[in-house]
C-alpha cells in the first residue's frame, strides 16, 4: 500500500485507528472456546465489527506463537481473512524482529512474501543490515521502534547525550524514506511526541498506548499530526477487543472503535 | 539447565561449541527434498552427526517462520528430537524477541513452557519489563544482545559516551545474575571481547561468528574465557551444517564439528 493510499483511506474513514489483535485465552468469551479455531473465530468477529471504524489491524505475533504451530496457523488465517474481506485495511505484523542481514531477509520473506502483510515492526538494535532487507520489498513498510510506551523505554532509549531514540530516527531515516518507513512512537507523555516529530518530520508514526497503556488521543494528535497527511496510526488493543466479555463482545468492540473514530473525525476536521 | 550442569558438560566434552540450525532450502542436499518434512530430516541428520562434538544447538526462528506454520512445526519437532535423543544438550531459540511486559510474557510461554528450550535470545531495546518476564522461569536462560557480530553493530551499539552495549550489560546485569543471564558477544575483533568481558565479569557469552561471520576461535577464547568456568559458547552455523552438499552432508558436518572440538579441547587443557 502506498503512503497516498493510506492517507486517502484515513480521510475517507475519518479515522487513523489501528486495532491490535492480541488474543489471550483467559479473556476470550467462553462461548467461543468450544470452537477448535477459537482464535480465528474471535478475530473474525472483531475484525468485521471494527473494520468500519479503523484503517489498520495489528496482530502481535507473541499472542499466536504462544500456541505453537497451531497459533501460527491462526495468525495466517486471520491475516488472510482481513485481506479477503477488508482489502483496503493496512495490516501490521507486530513482530519486533531484527537480526543479521541474511536472517532478517528470512523474516522479511516470512512476513512480506508468505503472509503478505503490509508492514512489520522491527527493533533497531542490530543496525543497518538488520533493517535494510525489509526495505527491499516494493509497497511494503518497515515500522522501526524509536520511543516505546512501556516503562522500560527509559532504560536504553534515552541513552547518550543525543537520546538513542533520536539517533535511531535520524540514522534509519537515511536508509529509507517516508514512503516505506514509519516509527513506533510511544505516548506516555504527549510532549515527547512533539520532540519526536521534530526529528521524524514527515514519517507516519505508529502510536501504541491509547487505552490500556494510557495516553490521550487528543493530545497525541495535536502534538504530532501532519495536517493534511495526518501521519499517525493510533493503536488500541485491549480497550477495544476486550470491551465485552459475553456473547455481545464484538458489538461492544465495534462500539468502542466507533467512539474513537468519532473523536478522530473531529480532530481531523478541526485541523485540516 | 543450571550453570554448573552446563560447565560440567563442557568439561566432559572438551567442547563449548554451539551448532546453529538454520535450514535454507537452496542449500539442503537435493536427495532430502523428496521428504515432506525435509527440514526435520536435515536437522535430525545434522544433530546426530554433530552431537558428540558440541554442547548446544541454536535454531534461529527466522529460518522456520519463512515457511509459515509448517516451518514452525518443523522447529517444534526438531527441538523435541534434540530433547528426546540428546537430553544433555543446551537448546537456544535464537529468536531475538522483546516487547512490552505482558507481550514478552507470551513469548516466554511460547519458548519456555511450550517449546521447552533452555534459552532464548532477547533484544534489549525496550528495557527492563521486556526482559524480566523471561527471567521468571526457573532453570531457563535469557541471552541478551550486547555486541553483535554484524556490520550494523556499529550503528547503535556504540552510541553514547559509555557505549550502549556496555550500558546494556551493566543494567541488565542488575535484573538477573550469571545463573540465568548470558550475553551475545560478537567477535569481529577479538579485543572487543576482552573489553566486554571486563563488564560481564562472570556471565557466559554466546559468541556468534566463528566461521561464516569471521572471528578466530583461539583469539576469542584467550580474550574472554573464564578459566575453570569456561564462560563461553561459540556458535558455528553455515560452516558446519553446509560443509557438505551431497549424500554425505551429515558426515561432513560431523567432521567440521569434530575439528572445532579438537581445537576447543586443546584450548581448555592449556588454560585450566
């Protein structure tokens, strides 16, 4: 998907919402557990319910790997379902991979050739040859961790006189441009996003943490949106997909997504 | 596996060799490709051939994920094969994972509970809560990336007045001790290992890069061994598993492993 396609989809929907698909056995509505493919059943219902209100889906691979090869199959089938039924939605494999060159190539094949997602999250620690193989796929995106939203972000991401996360954005920004590269930008404090935006001037930012991880949508938008280009994908996982615990879980998820969509539509209208 | 068990196994074998199991379709001997489970067939033959000369196996998950859920199954079966037939060998899932706390917990479950490997490699970028969940498994090991052996290592691992990789060793070293924590220590220049050893005083180091990635075994040992405790696992992947291309591929792999074992035995004898 091109940057322009993504921006257009955001404007059509009035939404820059990304929904995280992180299935946790203990939180799945009990009536679904009778199904052999309960992850897929859960995801399909959520996907259909929230698709009108979001532009992206983000399955985190950890939640599938926890169930071994069967879990991996559920992930593949969930991605295939999105592609078949909601072909304009942007799919992010939240995998946080990164390895030496020839190994990163294998990961790139796994996610871009085989699973055919639009984007993958990548950890920058191993440097250029760990990231470049992902940038070689036309129309695909690499989303590099810059500033994350967890407590441990402070441990290394601020290391150095020039904080490491800024160095990451500057260096990685030389290896690809804003047509193939985004950054993960945590939102524990919105003013950090403003600082980050000064370095990542025209890149899309993937902002986790609206909902369970905290962070205010309105503040995030004001500190870091790119006006007409928007430049933001804001993710919510648990706040949406586990909004309901019973038979009406997907309805409740759809409702939460719609509420976020409303706020986003207003923010876009006020700023553009 | 405890640190003492690992050290004892190293002394019994006179070997601190780890063999990387990274199956690449194009390099598998043609006669194996008739098998539906050619990855498992390849791995089983290699495992049996090199097991007498090594103390650890290290499958890199990328090479399995590239084949989707089937590949993941081949990985699970390869690990199960090692556990059943070579139960004293240390198994490292070279996965380079790392995510926010609750997500790292899912990865820890995937690899420690479900696949039941002894160790997993973890990327430190996201800090404490991304690493701690892996440390909560009794008898399991976390191998944190410190200094890697690839070209891109220079991009971020030396960032800051105190190089980032040293800061990683110091901080992570406060979260776990040398009974559950190792570091990845690249070997493009052996004197870097000496510097690294000054910070990671009694941790085992996993050293990649003997063979295809360069690095001299003897130099590595002299710069960073821990005398009686050894404190090193030196990995070789391509140099061993692709030593032969024909029907005798496993014999050739065994021969290469044996040659490394000989050098290691001599080094241990000379130093202890």
